[in-house]
């Protein structure tokens, strides 16, 4: 599943391509996603201009000059690609938006492709986003000033849950997915199964910094491509070559001076990778 760095990479690509452009047409080829696509709602966006391309957690937000917001979630296997309208369609290209405007050498088409159909394409308004069911319970973004060691320490005092599970709870912090939770815990030297309430303030500070660093590094590398992810230009992300523990079960721990071997466990149905020697 595309995680925060992958979605942020797509956001930056879209912002550079369609910001300021007018939506000239919408074509819905298949409404069958996690929630059915509403073609009439999408048609009402035609003629509007994109004023900003934002992100909340793992959701892309295309804000229009009419006050409408196009919400897109990539789900498990979704991709958004900017291409020429004449390029042959893939059978899993569900929704197509035609854009025209400044900065484009001719018309460009944005295509939403999702073979597994777990994604979302919805329309809302800027004033409704804060109370929208998708966003109203989300915690702060990892790059927000509110996301601090003090915040994590205060929120975890009575929680017996493993720290890895807590990092992946969007109500605690929005957007830290499975890959980057494992990587941040390794950088901070914290065992993923440690009870959240047994972590002191100084270690929460260290973990908060590790989360920000690993996400920032992944964004600079264009995200992590393990299976399907591509950015808006169709290119893969390159952070996979920098992963320290994720997917490295049985290999030597890359931390200098550590002679441990990476292990894999399952937490809340997801694979967790860690070093039993240097993570406590």
C-alpha cells in the first residue's frame, strides 16, 4: 500500500503539473471502487480550476476555485499518472480527468488506475473537510509541530499497546505506515513490541525524530517501490535500497557495531522487522 512518502511524492508531481489548470472533462470508465464513484459529482468539477494540491494523511486533495475538493486515496494498488490523452488505456484505468491550462504543452490526462479497487475517488468541499468522516478523527501529521515527544508521551501513559501498533494508529499520528514504522523504530533503537506506556519521554523524543527523519529521507528518494507504486510520471521510488530492516529478515543488522540478525514478527496482521540485538 502506498504510504505517506509515496503519496507526498505523487502530490508534488501533481502540484507541478496541474496546479492552475482547468479541468476540461471527466470520464468514468468503472465506478467500482471501495465506495462507488459518483459520476455526477465528478462532472460538476468540469470547468473548475485547480488552486492547490494538498495531502492529509494518505489522501490527496485537489482543491478547486469553486470550493470543491477532489479526494483521492490510492488504496492497495492505486496509481495516478499524468499522460497524453491519446496513450492507450489500461483495463484498470477507472477514472480519467482531462486538464488544460498554463504550464501544459497541450492537454494532459490524469488517470486513476487501481487493479484491486481498494481506493477512493470522492468529492467534498473545503468547508466540510474538517468534519468529513475520513478526516475528523485523524491525529496530527508527522511533520506538524503538534507531533512531539511530549505529545506521544502524554497520549501513551495508560496504553498497553505495542509501540509499533500505536505509530500506525491514524488517530495518534496520521500517515505513518507499516514500512516506515519499522524503519523509525530501528533508528530509535526501540523494540516494536514494547508497551507504549513503558517508553519514557526521552525515548519518545528520539522516536519522534526518527519518524520525521525516515519519512523525510523516503520523500527525497521518491518513496519506496516494493510492488506497484509509481509517481505521477510513472517512475518508481528509490528508498527501497535504503531500507535498514523492512523485508530484510535473516540479514545482518546494518547498525555499526551490532552483530544482530533482522527478525520478522507479525503484529496486528502486518509484518514487522527489527533487530533483537540493538532494539530494546
